[in-house]
């Protein structure tokens, strides 16, 4: 088991409440713990929505000013990189900090960035034209780094806020699926705000979201076990100078190596990273394919079916008992892979009921798969180790999403489009894949199905689910 900085975790604390493993912690009321989760989850949902709306809104605003698509892409890339780079700095130290204080500071930093951007905009005149990209990108990066710290902090708090069992399963489902809900809503809300209120409307929403999230953190009835640091700093850690921040990447690399040596965690990290890559690329490729090949009418129907299926999947996760999902993960990934592979075959474009059925099955499985991965991380990792190892997890997944966003267009334009136009393929291949508008995006979606199949193969020899109070033997911390 990975030992934290300081006192090692007690046996049987994996994914559970320390009050269940140690008599030193008095039993806390479950209702109060659940109430704290709802306060923090609501604040995190609002904060994440504000950050994502700001990402799309600011990018569109910059694009409208300069008509340079590269400027739009620069905002998205800087935001994603800032989130990734924040993890090695925050993750190794988070177990020694009071998580309530971390969430207050992170929300305050996000609000400070928004207020600074608003001040620069007001100083530039009514149109905000003089505001440069060089001034905008660092502020967006600051808000993104604060949001990454909030996500990591809240994810590691769930076992301390919600009792084990069905309540924690529902909490993990809500936490894991809220990111998908935000990613669906944020592009449309950001574009709408820029269209009717310009950058000022985006900044007002972003500032209000950080303020509301901060209020939720302050007003939440935190249980005592969640207020204390997860572990006590060792004498060596307390004696480190301020320059020890420079050693954060080295400690992060050691955490990654420790995770990689454990078979169960390595497989879980691999499948989660593959899912993040596939889902990120789908966000780019699917709407581009539908608009290009099938028209805006089909896109509207797809949004409706996808939204209903996503809500149904989340509802099923919340109401069905945990034992029903224990062995369903592989089946759900297989369904999603088959739905994506079907997009690569041109015959399914004309079979409208079957096309919508595949879309519905893929989207229904999405929140359930995310929730299963989130629950399994908490099942395998002791509470005191969650900040460090979850920072490794999110770094891998966010790098995969960044690669998906930046690589999707490159693969379609530079590889698949010329390949499908090559005249020397066997006759049956162009007939199966199609050569019309949008087919390169559809074939790319089919390729993503094979990525999920590879992830599924990596899980084929996964050990059985662990009982609630057991954890795998992890290598000692270096």
C-alpha cells in the first residue's frame, strides 16, 4: 500500500470513512455528511459550468475580433494545459492541507482572475477591443488551474462526506456525470451569451459562478473528519524550504511510477485514459459529422435523444443497487464501441431508427461508465492516498482529452480524407465506408470504437471487485 507523507493509513480504510476504521473518530450523523456533499456538489457544478462557459465564450469573442481560428484554439489549449500543470503542484501536498481552506482559496483565485479580466475590459473602453490575447490567456489559465484544484479536492473528499453503500454510489455517479452535463451545455450557453451580451455577459456569469461556489463551501455543514488534513506531514516535509515546490514534478513522477506498478490501478488508469480520449474526440467529431453529412435537423434530434438518454443513464445509476453494476462495465464499453463502429459504415446513415438507437445506447452508457470508474478508484485507493493518486489519474485523462481535441482535425484532414479519396482501394471498401461529405469524420468515429475495444481487452483479466473495506497491495512510496 502506498504510504502517505507521515502516518500510514490504517488497514481497511480504502474508500471508506476513517470513522469506520478508527475509534478515535466519533461516528458522525449520515444525514449531515450527505448534506455537506450536496452543498459542495452544487457549488462545484456551478463553478465548473462557469469555467467552461468562459472557455467557449472568451474563445468565440477573440475569434470574432480577429477572425483567427488559432486564437480560439489557443484559449482552449492554455486552459487545458493549466489544468494539467496544476496537478503535480497540488496533488502531492493536498493530503497535508485542510480541504475546506483549499476550496475557499481556489474559488477566490478563480474569482480574482475574472475580476481582473473585467477590470481590463472596462479600462479598454466600451467595445473591449484593446484587450490583448497576451493579457487574457494567463487569467484564463489561472481560473482553469483553480478549477482543477477544486475537482481534485472534491473527488478526494467524497469518501469522507458520504457513508459507504448506496449513498456513496449515488454520490460518485453525480460527481462523475456532472462533468459530462457541463460539457454538453457549456458550448451552447457560451455562444448564446457572446451573441446577446458579449464578453461582459460571459464574465458576469463566470464571476457569479465562483461567488456561488464559494458560498456553498462556506455554508456547507462539513463533518469533522473532512475538515482535518488527510495525513500529518512528516518531519522531513515540515523542514522543506519554499523552494521544494520545484520538486513537485519529481514527486508526481514517483506517484505515477507507484501507480503503474500496481496491476489493478494500472488497468483502471489505462481504461479511464482511453475513455477520456474517446469521449473527447467524439465531442469534436460527432457534431462535425452530423452537420456536414446529415444537416442541422438531424443534429437537433441527436441533441434531444442524447440528452434524454444521458439523463436516463444517470437515473438508472442512482436507483439501481450497486451489485447490478459490478459486472456491467465490460458490456457497456462493448455497446459503446459497437455504436461507434456503426458510424464508420455508411449503411447506417440511412437507417434513421437504428442510427438514433445507437446514439441513445452510447449516451445512456456514458454516465454509468464514468460513475463506475469513479467508484472503482475510491474502492482501490485508501482515503489518505486519494489526492496524490487522483492527481495522476486526472493528469493522464486530461492529457488524453487534449490530444483528442488537438489531434482529431489533424487525423481527419491529413490522413483520412486523402486516404478515402485514394482510387486504388478494393471496390467493397469504399462501398462500406462511403465517400460522401462527412465520411472522414464518421470513419474516425469508427476507429474510436476500436480504441474502446482495446481498453476492454485490457480489462478482460481484471480481478473481481473488492469488498468495501479491502484494498490492493500497492508498492511503498518512494
